[in-house]
C-alpha cells in the first residue's frame, strides 16, 4: 500500500458517507488503504492517544472530521467546552500531521462560523471579516483557527493542509435527535412519530427560511476529490448551487411525501425561525468541477427517510 488515508470522526454523518463511497461506490483508488476512526479508537483531545494513532497507522493522508458539534442550546450553554475540546482535537491532529509528515490534511469548517453580519452570498474570502454569532462563538473561533493554522503550517513548515466548508448536510447515520439535531434529521424523526402515533406533524417556525442542503454521499465524493486534487491552504466551500436553495416548508413537505405521511401538517409560528437565509457561493468549486451533479433534495430525502425507518431502533436519536 502506498497511501494510508486516516479519517477521524469516521463513525459520524460525513464519515459514514465517505466509508460508503470508498467501500461500496468505487471511491477507493488502487494502492490506498482507508482507516475510519471513532472515539473508541482514542480521544483526539488527548495528545498521547493521537500520537499512538499516528504511530500505529502511519497515515499519508488525513481527513479530519471529528468535532464536538451540537445544536443552538448546547452551543450557548457550553461555549468553553465547544472552544477547548475543538481546539484540543484540531491542534493534536494538525501537529501530529506535521510531525508524522502527512502529505495532505483536509479539515472541516462550517458555514455557521462566518461573520454574523455579512452580505450574501458568502464566499471563502469572508471567513474572518467580523465576529460570528454570539450563540456559537466558542465553536466558531475554534474552527476559524484551523484556517489560520493551515496557512501558518504551510508558511513555516511547507505542510499541505487545507479545509472544506460544507453547507447543511443530511443523510444516513445522522443524529436524528429532535432537540439537538439539525433541521432535516429532526423533521424526519418528528414525521416518523406523527405517522406512528397518528398525531399532527408539527414544524417549528414559519417554514419560510431558505437553506442549501447537500446529500452526504455527494459531500463524501467531493471530499475525496479535495484530498486528491485541491492543493491550496485556503478553504473551499462545498455546496449545492445557489439556485438549489429550498425553504424549510418545501423540505418538510418532501419529508411528508417520502414518509408517506397522510395526517395533518402544522407550522408552529410561535417558535423562532432563525436566520432567513445564509446563502453560500460555490463558484470556486464550480470553477473546478463545473459538471458535478448533486443529488436532488427529493431523491436524497427519500434515501435518508428510508435509512432512518430501517435503522430506527439503533440510530442516534
Ligand atoms: P457527527 O456528530 O455525525 O460525528 C462526529 C464524529 O466525531 C464521530 O465519529 C465521533 O465519534 C467523533 N468524535 C467526537 N468527539 C471525539 C473525540 N473527542 N475523539 C475522537 N473522536 C471524536 O459529525 P458530522 O459527520 O455531522 O460532522 C463532521 C464534520 O463536519 C465536523 O467537523 C462538523 O463540525 C462539520 N460540519 C457538519 C455539518 C452538519 O450539517 N452535520 C455542517 C457543517 C460542518 P463517536 O461516534 O465515537 O462519538
């Protein structure tokens, strides 16, 4: 084997999609060995544990997905933990990637770490142009430092480190918690319960906010492409096109269709809507991958719903 690709956070939403792409969808290139880690393989906050992982696998490439992630309320209540745990994991993975001479490190940022006050569409150059929303500043500043350090490692040590900024992701192996999960897995779980119990399907907020949603398998394929073909320290936004932005209402109705739910659908407008839109530009990606076909939202939601129904007993919820 000439290449060993180590994926941290390999058991999560994105990690499972990369595993599926590599193991079942022809994504593995000749001479590559892929290793998918979960927290059971070692706590990435713990430097000796990370050293032991790098010593054991001797990776030539690292895709760093592992993070402390959570919903709005967890982020607001635990800014210290979101900052410190992410900083520790990222620092350990980056420093070990330097020491063990990793040829390429791809880390993950998020569009929710961009400045709160901004113009749209957001692009890669705007990441540090103002403070993030105060609700998630612990998480946001820890993630922003990855971008800063990617450039610093390149300047000082010539490391080939970069980062991906994805928009909203959904798919199999997501966290389907209604309280703590993201919007799509939360809607899928609620619609499932409404169908099972014969109760109304209640959507929080007016349903008018717009978002760009990406099926996790598309992101998996593009992440592997970034690892092989994208060689700049500056981040790249991976997202569906601006024209593919959809309202939460359209997503909820597509979930209803995919779940074959025939009961009442209610919009609880007493609940907050969040930001109306957070449009991101994928012009940089399109400049390099003009023909990449993203899975449509209805097709992707059908796959996510089918996976959730089939794995209801054991999935994260
Ligand atoms: P998940 O929450 O689905 O998975 C998190 C992964 O990180 C799991 O494999 C978990 O292991 C691992 N992990 C967490 N803490 C530790 C630790 N201390 N040591 C070792 N491993 C740990 O995350 P996603 O797949 O959703 O996210 C992947 C990346 O994408 C993250 O960096 C996230 O910030 C980013 N992102 C995600 C978005 C989304 O919509 N989901 C949007 C934008 C960015 P275990 O299973 O054992 O707990």
